[in-house]
């Protein structure tokens, strides 16, 4: 995910309290954002099976329909 996309996803997640769907490019898993860590450029996600995970900015992309 590019830096501008990461910043937008984090804004929507943290400022507007929206859960943005993202896909892990390595595993294909889909999760919904619930937080971001700017220092490490990571996105905290809740997976479809309910587990929590953290993905680096470079390893995920926003899911668009």
C-alpha cells in the first residue's frame, strides 16, 4: 500500500471510526482495520475468523469492489 493510501486508511479507521477492508498480499487473508501504528507503519486488523493481526503497510492493500 502506498503511503498516501496508508494515511487515508488510517484516517478513516482512527478519526472516522470506520472499519476498512484490507487484503494481505502474501496470504490472501482479508481483515478489517481497527487501528494503525504510525511508527512501524502497520495496520491492526480483525480477520474474518475473528483473530487479530498486525500487517505492515507494504504487505497489504485496501479491498475495493
